[in-house]
C-alpha cells in the first residue's frame, strides 16, 4: 500500500468545535426559547375550553368561536384592524414623501427635520398620550371640529405619530444607498417630475415602502397607552379591551384572538417578502430593508 493509499484509508475524525462556539450555540437556543416560548404558550392555551386562560381544562375551539359569538370582542378586533389599516396608509404616505425628500433633496433643513423625527421616535409613549388628549379635546370641543370627536380619527392620529418617523427612516435609508442616476436620466429624457417620481423613484423605494407599511400596521395593533387615552365610547381597540379584561381575569378567547393576529402578522410579513423577492431583492437585501438599512 502506497503512502497515498494509507493516507486515504486513514480514519477521518471530525474536528470538535471549540468550547466557546458550543457555549454560544447553547446561549442562542436559550435566548430564542426565552423570546418565543411565551408566544407558544399563548398559542397552546388558545385551545383551552376552560373559563380562565391560566387554567387549562379541555381542548377545544370555544375561544375561537367566541370571536363570532361576542359582539364586544369582534368590535374591538375590527376597530384595531380598521385603525391599523388607515394609520399604516397615512404613515406610509407621509413617511414615504419625507424619506424621499431627505434622500434626494437634502439641505440645511435636513438636520432639523431629522432631529424632529428622532424626538418623535424617542419620546415616551405616555408623554404622547397625555399631550394628545387635551389637544384633541381642544380641537373637537372648543374649536367645534367634530371630526376630532370621532374615535377612529383620534386613534389614527395617535397611532401615526411614531409610525411616520419609522417609515421615513426606512425609506431614506433605502434611497440613500441607491444612486440617483436613473432619476437624472429620466429628467434628461424630458420626463415630467411626476412621471419620474411614479415610474422611477417610487419603484426604487417600493421595498422600503412595503416594509414601512407593515411595521406601521404592526405598531398600530400593538399600541395600548395612546389608545387608552384618546379612545372614545364605541371605538375601543383590541389592546385596550385586553387591558380592561385583566380586572376580571383573562379568558381563552384573548389567547385565540392574539393567535389569529399573530398569524395575520406572519402572513403579512410573508407577502412583503414575496413581493420583495419578485422585485429582485435578495434575502440579505430584504432583511436589510426590514431593519431600515
């Protein structure tokens, strides 16, 4: 047997990973378990037919059926979905225009505008809620602007404040990393500014627009503090309903509706990922866009 044959026939031993890598792998598993096990528990307890959420009795679908049997439950869900849809559209519209302006038309105003957006993003939510309530009351009752007495209008305004800043940052980050030569070429070909915006700029920013819209919708569904302050009778959103249900004890339908909203959020995320993929973005670009980079 030659030396080459002996080398080939020699048993190969898998090289063991260093201890630090194994510890990091264990730590990663623990972190993911810490993050997602509570969600898994909620999904499991959504099939509880017991009276209280924390006491699992029989497996069934009573919690899901309650969504169609209890009007107050379905009304709260519909208010949250309606508010989230309108708020995401408004925040996406304003944030997209602001992000494009910051990326394509920077100037002395950029510093101050970004500072205002940052102030909006870092202001505690309780401060926004306390300041919005007297302002909306002043507009609706003192000035007689009846639209500000509507519960949906109040919720949309409150939910859009933070989301506009988030969408602006994402769209700006998207366009800053892309050259403006396509828009310049469109202008050189005598395309009107509106056509350049619709056919060139907006398609370039569309991945970030979609990501921002999804985030705005998710933030709206999760908004509790501002909703609790600005809501009016007949427009109670889902988070406020859950908060008020704590006094009498959470029921399984709370977990059922939360599971449904989780599934809707995941489906929305999947739709956005599919759209971005078909638009030609790689998985890395999709993740970077969703993170605002």
